[in-house]
């Protein structure tokens, strides 16, 4: 049974706009700390581009390192927005309301950071324009459109554009609320962003229709993005462990697992940091945990099938690669940690109702899932490249340099910095969605029955 606290519209506005109108001291302290990390990372990237990519730990035969691992990871995190906003909006799941905007914003910022990784990894970032787009029409010089490295930018920027529109459309009613509660320059900016919103029935109808249309249009893009990322690897027939037909669904469901886990982590942090206990409640985290049990089990099935493909084919090279991934140090230890953190520890825990409603346990368990999923991407990319040469004396291993580690840490700091910046400018929980949920939650549908919702008075 759903629980909710009965709140007036004035209290909802006051609670959810508190950080926007007047941020506390701790907020600025965290922003300063994250800004310092981003500054150090920016200097490191500039130094890398100036001196050359030889400063990284990549070398023959392993030419893809932490930056590509992190690229695949952030693309996966970005799937949270469509999973929660689009699918749950279309299915009219009431418990989605506090999570939608956080998921959508996390999608936008994750995609932006993911797109930067291949640019830095290229070493000569200024030449990306020549590799990704046709640049000499007179001589008929064209890029290789059969390469997934060309499909990647098209899919990512289509997804980024659609997700950004998704966020903007959902923000318009809240911009009107901020317009009416600010003055001076802030009022001018919010008035422009509100685009004349007055809350008329026609405006609400257009806003709802636009939200549903974008939800439906983004679903195929959501599937295509990580499928195309998986084809970056699957089309390489010369690398053991890459040329697998199941990579597309395997990558997509793994991305959804890591994305929804990140949303749980973010929602619990929002509840603790901003004191939004009336809006982010145990029932929301419990429902997301139930969703993760299903997603995680589906992902584990694809992982199992992908791993035994090599054993089923009985190809010596593929079997040797699986031995390297599972039983050879250090990859064997990483594989063991990855399996336990991604599935064997969290999924059985989430089957227990008391665990699903314990925010401390859910915070740490959702966090370790993404640690495991990051290790999964590492184990997919690095061991296969280590053995890609024909002769054993050409095989090698990979040791990431301090430059790569700093850039990866900077990516995480930049995402959190962007999220906190957004939280200062706009409400992270949609005001209109919460108010609508208050109106509609007098009764809830369970199966084919309508039953009264449990109302928790203030």
C-alpha cells in the first residue's frame, strides 16, 4: 500500500525551492571541493593534449584503456533517464514522480561527459571533426560510414538532444513558479525560460502530449545508443571475446541496471542532503529495488550466455581468453569482485522487504552495483586486447597511468558538480508532478481493484 504525506502547495513550493532560492553553506563547500577537482583534471587534460597520449598507460597491443572503459560506463548510466521517465510515464506508474527529473538530468550530464572521453582519448582532439564528418567534397573524401565509430556520435547526439528537450518541457511549469517568486535579474531569466506559461488547460494539454510523444520517440533511441556502443566491439572479428552477437542486448540491459542503480543512489543522497523525506520515501526506493531485481536477473542471464559462448564453440583462443578473464591474476580477482558486487550480493538482499526499505543498505548496495558494472566494462575491453596479436611474445598487459586516473576521477566530480549546479538553478524534484500526485493519490489501483491510499497526516 502506498504511503504519502498530505502537503499543501505552499509547503511543496517552500521545500523543493529552498535550495534554489537560498543555498546553505555546506552546498557551497561541496561545490568548491568538486570545482577544485575539476580544475586539476582540466589542467591534466591540457597537459596530456600538449605532450601527447603517450602519457597514458595504453600501448601496443592495448590501445583502449580507462577512458574507453569510462566512456562505456557513462553511456550506461545515461539509460536511467529513459528507463524511469519514458517507460514509467507511459505505463503511468505513480511512484515514478520524485525520480523522473533526477533521472533525466543524470541522463543529460552522463551523455555529455561520456562524449568527452573519446575526444580526449583521440590525443589530437582538434582532428575529430575530420574523422567524424566528410571534409573534402571536391575530391570525394568521405568517412567510413560502415564503422560504428561514425554511428556513435549520431546516436549519442540524437539521444542527448531528445533527453535535453525532455528536461526542458518538464521544467516549464516549474519555471513559472520560480518566475513568480524571484525579482531582478533572476525574475527576467526565469520569465524567459517559462515562455509565457500561465497554466491554462490548453498549455497543460500540450505539455502532457509533448511529454508522452518524446517518451515514445526516445525509446528506440535509448535501445540504439548502447547497441551501437556494443558494436564498437562486436564488429571486430580479429579480437577474442569481442565478436559476439549477443553484445547488443547484453550491453543494453547492463546499462539499465547501472543507470537505475545510480538513480537510487542519487535519490537517497537528495533525501539526506536536502531533507526531502516527505517526497522521497521508502516506498519509492522499494519499488526501484523490485525493478532492479528483475533487471539484474535478466542481465545475469545474458552475462552467463555471453561467457559460455566460448565454451560452446570449443575454440581454443576463446577458451584461453575466458581462462585469462576468470582465473589469471589480476583479472581473476577483478572478475570475482565484479560478480559478487553486481549480482551475488545485492540481488538476494533486495529480495528481502526490510532491506528494500532500509535506506542505508539500499544506498551502499546500489553504489557497489555500479562499482561491479564498471569492473565488468574493464574486463570486457582490456583482456581481449591483451591477446589480440597472433604471437604470444606480442601479448601484453595494461597499467593505467596517473594521468588516466585523474581524468576518470575528474569525470565523476564534473557530473556531481553539474548536478549540484542544476539543483541551485532548478528544482530537482518536479513541483507540478508532486502536486498532481497529491491530487491523484486518494485512490490507487492494485491489480483490477481501486483501494484507498494510506494517508499519513502531518
